[in-house]
């Protein structure tokens, strides 16, 4: 699991944890849920589709970075001895 948001590139689409690939995976699952059995496109059509997924991912990340005030994050911290452990309890967005 990565510690940052990464949109991805065509070069590392299948080899790096990135949001573009996550969008493609979600799209594939949504098609299956909708009963669409044809595989996703290949070749040039696949590249165009992946460019779209990467553009969406980069746009989402840019929007999140531009609007950090839109999120409220609740964190708990447990300090015992020489170690500290924290966890995110809740993330809310304001709509």
C-alpha cells in the first residue's frame, strides 16, 4: 500500500500501485456486475481507454490537493512506553 496518491502513467500502468489502474479495475467490475461479458478493449483502443482513466485519476488527485479543507480527519493516538501508534478513525467530506 502506498503512502501517497499517484495517478499513474502508461509506462507503469500495470506495474505500480496507481489510481488509473484502480479506476480500470473498478470499471471492469462494474461491467461484470452489469452483465457485460465482453472483455475490455485491447491495442490502440485500450491505450485510449487507459489515457482516459489516467486523466480522471490525475484530475481527482489535483482536485483533492487543491481542496484539503473539504475533508475532516479524526485521528487517535496511543502512546505507550517508547512507541506511539496512531490510526485514522474517520474521514468525512462535506457535500
